[in-house]
C-alpha cells in the first residue's frame, strides 16, 4: 500500500516523533511504500499526491506545537488520524491565538464543543490558559472529517466515543457512528533489555551520579513538568526516607521553567539527583535500567499513554502509575489493599495510584516497594511479558496493518465544518483573478 505519513520525526525531541520512526520502519519492512512528511517536507505533498495519488494518508497528532503544520492537511486530505492525546485543545488554541485568529478560534471551539457556554472561548482569548482545556478536547472536527481515528487503548477509545456521542445528543445512532469511526491501536515503543545489559547500565549510571550500587532508586523520566506530579513525588520520597534511609530519587529529565522543585530540604540533601535532559535512546534506556522503581504519574491527563512508562516495561522495571481511564484494563495493584485491579486473569504489571488518594497511596506504594525486592522483581517480570504482548513494535505493526486496510476502504468524513477549516489558502488569489475572468488553475 502507498501511504503518506504526516508526523514530526527525529531529530525532533518528542515521543510521537520516536514512535513514528519505529512504526514507519516496521511497516516498510512489511512491504508498505511510505513517504514521510514532517514539517520541512509537507509542502511537497499536494504536488506529489496529484501526480501519484496515495492510497492512504496517515496523520499522527499529539497535543504539542510540533503538529501545528498538520491541521490543514488533515482536513483537506483526510485519512487515518492517530490521536496520541484525545485532548488537543492546548496546542490548537495556542496556534490560532498566536496567529491572532480569534474569530477562527471561536468558530472552531463552538463547533467542537456545542455543549459549552457561549462565552467559554473568552477564557483562552483572555490568556487564561488553565486545566479547563482538558474539559474541552477540541477534536470532534478532526474525528468527523477523518476516514478512521485510532487512539491508544480501549479505555481511551470508549471514553472518546461516549464524550463525542454526548455532544450529538447521546442517541444510539450517535454512539454507533462514533464507535465505528474510532478504533484502538497498541502503542509500540521501546526495546527489551537483557539482564547483562541492565546490570552494565545500572553500574555505569550509578557510578556517574555517585549513587551506591545497593541503594533502592526511584526514577522519574522525561521532561519534568507539574503534571508529572513532581511535587507530590518529592513529598512522598521524603516520607519514604525514614523507612529506607539509603534510597535515592533520580529525576532524569530537564525541569520545566514553571516547575517549582525545591531541593534544599536537609532530609533530602544528596538523596535527589537531577540529571537534566537525557539525550539519545541508549542513554535514556540506561537511566531507566539504573532505577529499581520508575514513577509515571500524570494529572491532568490528555488521555495519553506514557512513552517512558512503556519503555520501563520493556526494561523490566517495577512501575507506579496513576489509575486513569485509558489504563483501566491494565492489571495493576492498588497500594491501599495490594489487590489486583483491571484484567484479574493476568499478573499485575504495575502499582496504580488513585488520583483522589494520591498523597496517601503514593507513600504506601513507595514504602512497600523500597522494602520488598521480591515484589519489585515480580512486577518487573510481568511488565516485560506485558510489553511483549501489548507494546512491542511488532504488535503495533499488526494493528496498523489492520487499520490502514480498513481506512483505505472507508470514504472521507463530510461534516459541515467552519469555513476556515476547509479554506484552501487561495482565497486572495481568487479575488485577484475575478476581475480578469480567470479561475485558479488547479
């Protein structure tokens, strides 16, 4: 199959870029003819598509500015839209308002969110960026225009179907239409780490940061932002130290400018290591392998699946996550009872913290995991097995092959969208040609 693939790609430092590189390589190995269109190459697509039409266009979307260039292409050349976040409001509002397109933002917001009060767009227009963005996903137009939409995980799919159905009136026909248009796809990312590789990486990274080889190390990975609950992790780590005085906390990423991360508490002096940005896949994996327990908390959430968490599973780490709707079926331990949630037939692969009991549950989880090496090992083994089933690149490629065939056989969505979403950019040229009695020559 001939496929045009719109996505940021390496060296862009984003999870979607890394994911796309893996997916494209795997699908090419299976015989698919794929041309990749990152921002620098996207202008070539219309001409190339006119010369030799692609059988399918794939659009990878995340909630970041790396995807700004993709929106016009997604509406003019719909295909399979893969939503790494089912909340795209932050990035979409930032783009439109940065370009002072307030009228377009109002029109698009109201089309996407007909249930919101009339003046709701004024929150963003006034510059009051807030967690309210998470309540208004701003993805309905993209879903209805696409041939097919894929999200990561059945929980995220089910929630998006219900949310969009409510905007249409919650009729059975609405639910059926969205259920047929939105599919789940597995996120394939990371590489398994052998015992020898893990031991070598563990020794090297611990030597670099002067961490004792026998210390229990908790780790947080990727960009350090407030929504990764860094303040809560620091507080829970402080509460854990009296029970595990030799423990360390490895913060492997660059702190965001807006992150309040005081580290001068004497109880934590020398026990917290902040590495800064970790560059390169091998270095990132080595830092993961150096930890005994990795922490992947998230709130608020755009219903994303954490890339560092998936890589930690591949590395066989014990992990702690937030119990979120997109992860509802993942077998996990509740630290309040140490009983299994999710798919009860499978061994637990992580410890999941209830966001409504975060401070208490996180302390329980960290205290138990600091002391219980057998539990850490059990979770690590189950994590590696779960990764092989649900998050390997091969599993992801299997899902893509199924969905690209389905999308290629599905007609474009044809909703009545706001005018700015269907404009082709030639409006000024048309106006200039009218007095001459000419038309745009394409």
